[in-house]
C-alpha cells in the first residue's frame, strides 16, 4: 500500500496486511507520518515538555454523582 506523509509529502510503501494499513483503510481521516517526521515531532515535543513552558491540557475525569 502506498501512503503519503502529510508533512513532507514523501510517498512510502507499507505492508497491506499491517495494522497501520488497516487503520488507514478503515478511517480515511487518519493521517500518516513518515518515521523522520514522527521522530522530529516527538523530539520537539519532549524538548517543550522539559522546558516547563509547555502545558498539556488533559480532560479531567468527572465524578459520577449517581454512584
């Protein structure tokens, strides 16, 4: 299966029977990132987290009042 990276527009081939290919086929809006772009984003995100200026807002779990 040929896939295209959404950031750098490099076309790569992945195995048709892989889990990633199955996810891309079933969910058309799922984006594919090549390994170099994925590593670059991961490195920059980790650098922001380590600096302390980056806040990751996660949803708070609400307590169920009925239980």
